[in-house]
C-alpha cells in the first residue's frame, strides 16, 4: 500500500505517549511467538504422538510433513501481495483466524489424510503467513533503527518461542493430551492473538503523518532527500537483479541445511555415542545463542554493511556442518549448538533487514512473499537427503561434510553482493 496522500488521524496511533512503532514491535513479537505450533521445533513435540496414536510410520509422517510444507509455501507469494494491496491488519485477521481453526482441527485428526491436511495448514499459516505478516509490520515501522528492532524482537521470540514453547507444549501434552493441547493453542490464537492484532496492527507510520523510527518530521528539503535515498523496487524489478537471486540462494541453503540438522538432531548426536537426553539438551545453547546473536547482530547491522553479516552466517553454517561429525562428548555437542545457534541468529537478522534495505518498503509484501515461499520450500527438502544418506551409508558424517561445501561456496560469492541501483536495469 502506498502512503496516504492526506495522512489520517487515529487516536490510538497519534495519541500514543510513545512512538507507535514500539507497540507494533510488541504485537509483532507476540505474533512471531505464536507461530510456534507451525514451526519445526513445535511440531516435533507432537511427532511421537502422531506415530503412536494414529498408527503411522515415521517415514510416512515425515513425508506428509515435507509435502505439507511444500504445498503451504505456494500460498506465500499471494499472502505477500495481499499485504501490499489490502494492508497488514486485514491479512493478519484472515491468517490468524484460519491458523486458529487449523489448530482446533488438529485435535480431531484420525488418519494420514487428515494429518497431511493439517500439516498444510500449520506450515502455510503458522511458519509462513503469520511470520511474514509480523516481520513485514516491524520492517514498515522501522527504517533507521530497523536492525535494533529486529534484534529485540528476535531475542524475545527465540527465548520464549524456541526456548520455552517446546517445554510448555510437552507439559501440556503430559497433563492433558496432544489433541487437547492443539485445541487450547487454537483457542489462544482466536481469543487472545486475534483481538490484539485486530486492534493494534497498523500498516505504516506515513499513513498517520508520522516518520519512521519516531523521528521528528523532516524539513521539506530533508524529506525530498529521504525519498531519493530510499528506492522502492517492484518484485518484477527486483527479480532482474543478480543480487536478488544470490540472496535467495544463500537463505534457501541455510533454510534447507538448518532444517535438516534440527530434524535429525537427536540421531546425529546419538550416532556419536551420546544419550538421547544429552542430544536434546543441545537445543538449549542453540536457543540462547540464537537469541543473543540476534540482538547483537541487530545492533551491528545498523552500523555495518549487511553483506558482512551474511558472510558470517554462511561461514558459521559451514563450520557447524563440518564440526558435528567430530562430536565425541557433551562439551563438543554444546560447542556445535553454539555455532549453529550463532548462524541462526545472524540468519534471523539478515533475512529481516536485507530485503527492505535493498529493495524498499512499498512492495515489501510481494518481495518477501516470494522469497519466504522459496525459503520454506527449500526447508521442506532439508530432512530428506540426510535421512536417505543415513539409511544407505549407515552414518550422517559423509553427507554433513559434503553439505558444508554449499554455504562455504556461497560465502566466497557474498562479497559481490551490493545494494542494487535501478540504473543497472533501466535499459534491460
């Protein structure tokens, strides 16, 4: 949506005692946390119950999950365009409503077909659409301090979501039942998250005559300079640049390999002689490091070219893939978790900042809708090659070492990533 030619007045926004972007940041962070039921770390808590209670094989459940993720990713370009066309709040209402209904539906799943349909909904609406809406909201209200905003949001979402929700879901399942747990989650989305977002979400500060970041309104000549500085690219224009595809390939490789590592975490670690409980504890340093690096890199990205953080993200991913084959004790397993978490923290920051930084905010929904769809589709393919290689070779190690070449190669190409200029495609 383009900024309104005549800014409107809203008592909630214009009368806020603090910059309203902080309210947007709080609501969006809560939304990111509430995507947990659609994220791999959330769904994994229910995995054994799907297998046992529904009488399904592990390979079938994994295949349904992969298919659900791939199908769900197809909707994200549409969701992204809808954000630009209809606004954040309207899309949020529709997405959250259907996400809540999907969680309620999961309480009635009885067979493989019903589970597959549920996976499509969870991945499309939770991991994909709600995450996309919330991240777009933060990016539209913050520009100069965007990295800090993304960092703070990522810190809280990582600690509460990745670090806390798996434990909460596990305890609810133990006390009640996995079906009741899904239904409680759905009720929370419909009765808590939906009303909060419906009341407080707004599209962008310019619609209310407020500059991004809560800065003082610029003088006319300064305003002209700002407009000239921030270029707004359409999706069609962005796709004509080499840097657009280099960034997509980088994030897709991270999504694919990280999902594979997380999905097979217990198997990879126990293959090296550690117990299942010791392997599960590796998630703790991953969550803590992801949160801390997310915050620190968010502060740095406002002062450092984002491509250098992208290089660090890829290098740490390659290092994690290479070193996990040499894990022999708990200390090395935790060190591996710290490195993987650091890569994840950088990934959250860079993916949140680089698209609006390089291509502007006006068509951000369309651009991130496409990029998120490709990334989620790539993540769906991650677990499969690791699992097949384990069955054929009897070990993950060879595959892990080979996969380390992918981010390492992209790391070497990353210095060529630069903020694009429209003159480069003007005659194309």
